[in-house]
C-alpha cells in the first residue's frame, strides 16, 4: 500500500502511448489495456523516474487548483489503484 513515505515509479514491462493528452497502456504480461484520462496522465508523466510521494504531491499542487489536502487524498487513492492493477512499483 502506498503512503506518504513511499517512492513510486512506472512498472517496467508496460507499453504506453499518449493520444490527445491521455495515456493508453498495455500490460504485456497480462494482455490488459488501461486508459488514463488527462489528470491520470499528468500524474503518470511524472513517474518516468522514481518520485517520492511528497515530491509528486508538491508537483500536483502547482498544476491543479484544489486544496492541498484534497490533492494528497486523491493522489493516494489514484496511486493505490495503480498499484493494485500492477502498473506502478513502490518502495519505502
């Protein structure tokens, strides 16, 4: 489970392409396709290199107009969903 002390990155083995601001991904191992909308894609772009949750949260706070606490909550939820689907790697 991802928490505020986690470092997150895109899992190796995914093939992805950007189309009109959205990401389409293929998990080669499972054969499943995934689609990220523009907000999910914005987060995904930042995970090309391992990023601490705190750093990622700070970046998203500069890009989106919302309460910092709401961005933190939404980001944790999104990243935990990505982890559950096997799309990100997490370290502590």
